[in-house]
């Protein structure tokens, strides 16, 4: 009789441990997803700069408010500035 209670207690501890691990993993995923959705991706910024006409586009600077991409345009070196929000709207070209 004691063996049944011992096995049930061990099973309950394993179940609680698994539940706690899954809760912490789920909350970590929510945090990283919300962080990425509030910024302009550097890859997106470079792609948009190339679409505007910059060749050899690369990230020059990233601040909390803007993403600066430099490259070569029709008349030499050029700079394009995007807002550091989702969708990377163009601020200055």
C-alpha cells in the first residue's frame, strides 16, 4: 500500500516539473516575439534600400529611433534613413 502512494507522489512531482518547464518556455517565446515585432529588421532595411536604388547597401548605424543604411547610388555614395519600427518606413533618402 505504501508503494502505491510513493509511486503516485513521484508521478505527481514529475508532472509538476514538466508543467513548470513548459510554462517558462512559453513565456520566453512570447518575450522574444514581442521584442522583434517592435523594431525594423536590418535585413528588411537593406532590402528596402536596394529597392530604392542603393547598390552595395549595408547597415551604417542602428539607434532606438532609426536605422541608417549606406551604399552607392547614381551619383556616388548615398545614405537612406528608416524609422526603427515595424515595416521600416522611410524617413530620409
